[in-house]
C-alpha cells in the first residue's frame, strides 16, 4: 500500500506554519514598500565612465544636485527670501536625535545681487541682473528664487528634506500651494510619490478584481480562496526577501510583487483545473488531488524554471533598477514553485473544495474547438504567416526610441510638472549640465595666468549661452571682476590690476565651489541650465562637445594645456536612454537564447525547441514592432516587458507541450495530440490569461507612467501570448516540421516522458 502523499500527512502542519509566518511576511512586505526611493541619476552603475566623471566632479566641487524654490510674487524686493535662505541652512534635529544639515548653501537673487553690486565687484544693477538671468533671475529681471545645494544626508532623505522646506516656507508666511519647486531633488521626490501613490490600492484592487474573475470561472469561493492564499504567500515572501536583503524598493522593483502574484495565480489555477477534471473522473477528493498533482507538477516546474531564465536575462542590463528586478523576480520563481507544490495541495487537503463533478462551469467545456480547427486546418499557412511577420516586426523594433525624461515618467497634469513649467517660464531651465575645464599648473605661474584662464572660461561660457537650449550659465566669472575686453599694450596695466583683484578673490571663488586648485591642476566650473522636458539629449550633447572641442583646440594650440569634462544630469539621462534600448535588445536576446536552449534540451529536438519558442516570441515581436512603427517611446517599465512576457507566456506553453507529449504518445498523431492538449489545459490557459490580464490592467491608473505602461503592455502581450499558445503553437505542432517533433518525442519513449501521468485516461 502506497503511503499517503506529503500534503495529506503534513497538511495541517504546513497550514499552521504558513499562517504563523504570514504576519512576519506581511511585515516584511510593508517594510519593503516603505523603502521605496528613486533618482534617475542613480540608474547607471558606478563603473560607467559618465558616472565616474560625475563622481570625480563631485569630489572637487560637491554635488550638482540642486533644489530651486520660488513662489507667486517672489521678486528681488521680497524680503522673505533672506529669512528662507537663513532658515534652510540651519542645523536641525533629526527624528533619530542627530544634529544634521539638510542644505549646505543657498543662493538667492537678493543676496547675489547685493554681493555683485557692492565691494569688491561694484557692478551696476543691470549688469548684475544680467549675470544672474536664467538661473537666479527670470526673463523679466524681477522674478527670482532660492537655489539650494543639498547635503549628502539631505539627498539620502529627499522626501523628509522637502517636508523641511515646506515647514520653512510656511513659517515665513508662504503658502505651500503657492510654492514651486524644481531641480533634481524635487524630480526624485516626484518620481517617488508617483511610483508609490495608490500602489497599495492598485495592488489590492488587482487582487480583488482577480478574485472576482476567478470566482466567475471556478464557481467555488473555497477554491478561489485557496488560489488567492497561495498567491498571497508567494507575493509576501518575495517582498520579504527584498526587505531582509536590505535592498531599497524603486519604481521598477515595485512591479515585481505584482508579477509574482500573477504567476502564482497562473500556477494555482492550472492545478485547480486539473483537480476539477480529475474529480469528474473519480468523484473522490483525495484521489482527484493526487491526480492533479501528478498531472501538474512537471509543466509547473518547467514553466517556472524557464520563466526564471527569462527574467534572469535582465541581469545583463547595465541599469541598476532593471538588474534588481531581474534578480529578485527570478529568485521568486522558486518561491512560486514552493507555493503551488506545497501550499496549494496542503490548503486543498485540509479544506477540500465543496464542489461536485456535475457543477456548472462558467466556460463551456468545448469552447476551444473553433480555435483547434483554425489552427490545425492550415498549419503550414500559419507557420508561413509567422515567418512573413518576422521582418515587419523586426523593422518596427529597429525604429524604437527610448525616453527617460521627467515628462515621460510622471503625468503631465502632476503638480511637479506644473511647478517645472512655472519655473521654466518665470526663472529659466532647471536641469544642470556641468562643464569642467582642467588647466595644468606650472611652478612659475602668476596672477596673469589665472586671468588668462578666466578669460578662456568666460569666452566658452558666452559661446555656450548662445545655444537655444541653454537658458542660463554660472561660472567663477559670474562672481569675478569684469574682465578686460582686449589684450593690447594700452590695457596691460588694467589687466594687471584685474588679475591682482582676481587672485585676491580666488578664495571666495573656491568657497563658492566654482574653482578648485590642486598641486598639479586648476579646475574651473561652468554650470549650465537646460530644459530637459523637450530636449534632444543626443543632439545637444553632440553640439556642446563639438563647441567645447573647437574652442579649447585653439587654446591648446596656444600652449594652455586644458581638457574638458562634461557631466551632470543630462549626460546621465542620455546614457540611461541609450542603455534602455541596448538593454532591451540584450535582455530579449539573452531570454530568447536561455528559453530556447531550455526548450531544445527538454524537447530533445532543435526543431521542436524552436517551434516551442514561437508563442513566446510572437507577443514581443508584435507589440514592440507596433510601438516602433507608431513611434511610441519606450521607458524603463516597457523595456522589461519583453523578458517578462517571454517568461509568463512559456508558463502556458509548457502546460500545452506536456499535454501534447502525452497525447502524442497515446495516439501517435499530432492533430489528435493537439486536441488532447486543448481538452486538458486550454480552459486553464484562458482563465489564467484573463485573470492576470485584468489584474495587470488595474495598474494603468498609476500616475507613474512606466508602471501604467507596464500594466497595459503586459495585458496586451498576455492576450497576444494566448493567441500564440492556442493558434500558432498548435499550428506549428501540426505542421510538417511539427510532425517530426512528434516522431522525435515517440522515439524518446513513454517511460522517460510521461511517467508522472502514465495510465491516465483521456
């Protein structure tokens, strides 16, 4: 007599342990959600040359991360600016009890105007305002702002830093509703808020909607509850894994728990359908549960393993958030296997569903017959059609463009975008691009050498500000005495006077962090402000580098020995955009190779493996091909859908293939084997696609555009994947090539392939 299966012997113990662990798992899930933090500039790894150049720049001049603060009626006459600036740089007591500085320096239009118009510079008011235009003073010459440089501790807690800014503004009689904040700090907080806003409600809504749709299909609240409990344990375990590892959630990783929940529901729904079918055969609960486990364990394991390979392909990405998503998602596939092979049968054993073999079904049992006839009547034609679609989809994919701009991350109706546009109109552009000029020093240099360098910096600054994309520039010469207009003998004495004043003023320039002097080099900084909402990053950077190389080439010919370094937000965002497309191609090709190789190995056939990949490739080819042809930009959320879709679609593919194998070994005919597979798993495939697609569609209401696009594109690709699995795959299996796959399968032998289900009736 065979011993009782583990889920019958230890079912109560498994359930007890699971429910005892549930509070801890939910605590970890909440902790993971609370760790959400985002900054587009943190997407690239530290070893990237662009990132390294920015780190080197920060080491010399401090962080270029700024917060621009203004409000309705903020002009050069507004005395509240002085109080706001003074309050922002005060040391405060953090919740931990530590004394911290949130901002290291604050520039204001009033303070800078006073500095430029008094000793030692004594510029005219008009000249001073002109120097500040585009970064501290608006086009009208009156509207101004506070430009705050955030500290390292402040950048680590950006949301709390903005709360501090709000307290300062309100304490000075400035309503928060009238305030406008912009710059990298405000952008990062806006992304945090958009990505986490309503994420709990959307997750709950996705679960409840999936619950309702599942009930419509299963017609048993107990079965639905078991499916949902299985998915909740996988979901909370995946989030707890993130929490325990000490990894912060980000806007991309927030999608991982939804994916885990969807895949766990898929697996549990398949097992539930196997159980119901087995119950119709035996009408005995324990026997039906045992049959369901024997029939389902192999396709379940194969599906999750190949899904892990597909998701693991994201580890080739150079973007840090995508790599994190790929790692935790692929590891979570093991949690899903545990949930559906241990928790689902234990729950079903302890709380047997109240159902009978003659219960009504929401979907007619033979709904799939039209699809079967469509796929098998002209199988070679479907295969040829797919081959013809390959170059069209490939052409569309070649036209894809990427975006990592703020306007493509959050809703255009969000307060952050409104503030950005207000500041853009009334002050100037907000995104910094840093240009660093490094001069070699000599042992005998004098004040005239410093003046010469200042003149080079000023000439380059004037050339840069002529660009239509640049609204303002700041450099050491902004805070320096007016430079001589010419170098003639008549101006020699004047040049010596100005050089002496410049040398005397050098400590102040270094204090302002626009000049840095070391033993061997002297670095001068030009900070520009550009409009990133509609900027062509590639063209702007190409033009800027060409301009710099052209100007400095003349100086190097004159023996000045100067090199440049362009860094800051714009180069990093441009690199992030470029990396998005590279990662899409790399991750998809890696996923295709890994999933395809797995299919080839497990099918023991190259042709069979390639045919099996068709339903996984079709959704990606169709969806991304259309996006390229329609010129829709892809973002960091959309990039991941290719590998994720391949992972999800092969879940249904493996269930269909396993049943095709069993059918072929039973009947020796591909059409009959396909019909056998339709009968045993098509209903579950339809149910999982609808439940998961509807659940993911909930996320299209997210104010964070990558999450909304991820939900929409994934739902579309699930629908396309279902077409691939129920039309293209059966057609491929019944085609001339597919018949060879069946013959190869028969040559392997029944004992090796269908041992888990040997003896089952059709």
